[in-house]
């Protein structure tokens, strides 16, 4: 997981510059960090979640 505040700051930069914020949650998503997604720890809702490999169980 990134340092505390990193995801929030990256999200804010993307919003400031009108850039989509994508969260690659393949390794950290689906409860692996104690919450459904790593972004949940900082209250960030990305424009796109990338969870394909985690969702498919590595198939």
C-alpha cells in the first residue's frame, strides 16, 4: 500500500487537471487490505477500478 495521503493527493491532482483517476486494485482490492478497496482507506472513489485479475481469481 502507498504511504498515507498519497492516494488522496494523486486523486486531487487528477481532478485539478481534469485527468481520469484509475486505481489498479489487482493486488490490493477485494478485501486484501481490510477494506473492499485500498482507495477506501482515504475516502477516494476512482473514475475506473482495475480489478480483473483479482476478480477472476488469477484465471
